[in-house]
């Protein structure tokens, strides 16, 4: 007499669909090489990167089937880091403008940004 313990089996179709989506998103990511350098290119690259990471974490690392507490414990720190990076980006514009204002008085210093030194010549 054999007893089978109930286990969770995911259909292979899910893995094949996600594999196909990863292939498609990777192709779209590589196609950004034909876009001129700029804001939209980098936004697309980052979007495709996050999509691929999300697919991999959700399906292949089985996070889709985990409890909400575990999912939030794993996903909250990266989201908070992204918020902090956004705040630093906002702050960097202010810091750059103050440096340009400070160094624009004609003093030549090694700590002056190269972009400011080149525009003054």
C-alpha cells in the first residue's frame, strides 16, 4: 500500500509561457540599441529589465505562490531603495546648480566640474 503525499505541482504551461515572455522582452530590450541615446531609451531598458526580473522572481522562484507577508518582506526593501534613489536624483539637480553658482565667479579650482570649466573657455 503506497500513500501519495499531496504536493503542489505547477503546470508546465506556465513555465513555457513565461519563457516565451522572457524571450520577447529580451528581444525588445535588444531592439533599444536602434533608438538614439536619450531618456526614452534608458527608460525602456529599465522597464524591460524590471519586467524580466519580475517574471523570473514570480514564476521561477515561486514567489507567485507565497504568502503576502513573505512577498512584502522581500519586495519592500528594493522599493524603498528606488524611492531613495529618486530623492537623491532630485537633490542632485539642486547640488549641481549650487556648485555651478559657486564656481562661476571666475575662480579656477580642480574641484570645479569639468562641464563648467569647458563652458567658460
